[in-house]
C-alpha cells in the first residue's frame, strides 16, 4: 500500500512539473507573439472600420447561440455531479445565464481568467471563468460561510497547482464547491479527501475540451 501511494504521489508531482514546463514554454511563445501582435495592431488601425463591423456581427451571432446548452446534472455515487447533455462552447461578448452556479460549461467570453494557481479575492465573471474550465482548470469557489482556515488552506493548495483558480461566490448553494468542465461537487472542508480526488481527476482531466490550452495570458484581478 505504501509503495503504491508513494508511486501515485510521485506520478502526480511529475505530472504537475510537466504542466509547469509546458506553461513556461507557452509564456515564452506568448512573449514572441506579443511583439508580432504589436505590428499587426498598427496594420489593423488602417482597417478599423471593417473590424468594427465584423465585431458587431459577432456579437449578434453569439447572442443567438446561448440556448445551445441543454441537459442537466446527474448525481454520481462518488458525490460528483456530472452534466448529461450538451455544453455550448461559443465565444460571446454578452452575459450568459447559466443553469447552475457556479457554471460548469457553456458559452463564454473569449478571454479566460488566468488559472495557473491563481487565487482571486473578488467574485469573477462567470463568462471568463468558464473559459478557464474549457482549458482544463479546476475552479474552487467559496461563500462567506466557509471558515477562514479552510479558505486559507485551499488557497495554498491552489497556488501550488497549475490549471487551478479560486474565488469567492456567494451565489452558490454550499460553502465550498469544486468545478471542472461538466463536473462539480461540494466538499465539507479543505481537509476533505475529496478535494485531492477531484484535483487528481479533473485538473487537465479527460473532460477537458481544449487540453494543454494556456492558463496564463488571460485576465487577472
């Protein structure tokens, strides 16, 4: 048993380190792309009128696609609720009315929240956080009813784990909840063993629509 547990821990550490290396590589690529993008921006100013018209068209089209999310949560014996149905994935600039809080997928803003172990102290726009879930992040949320000790302990765990983020959400039904794309559960405390199980399963898990997509270069508080 001890040997198996040690191997699992070692595998997890190796997996996290590999994600960190990949994230650093993406950051280097992003810096290069930023320089190239500045050139594109100058050229884009010349055709600003065309871009504006296209942007307005995108807004209209995106707003009409919000109803494509269908289905419902199905409770599993392990305590994880799984979305059975279709979760839309269109980029929209409008607000989205999600069927659950916090949402576990659906149409979302084209800008994601940074989720490289980022801990936010203010509530996030769901439309941006959902984009992080699409990239394979686990989102830890809590209400004012969660103890300060639990919030602090969860924050430390998130800070050490790539592809996670954390924020308050007083609209959710339970004090502490964990969400991934299409999956969600409540936990009783930071020491609840289901926290580690959820992270193990869903951080860049099989449910991820865009595995390996960046968790940096997005929005930050």
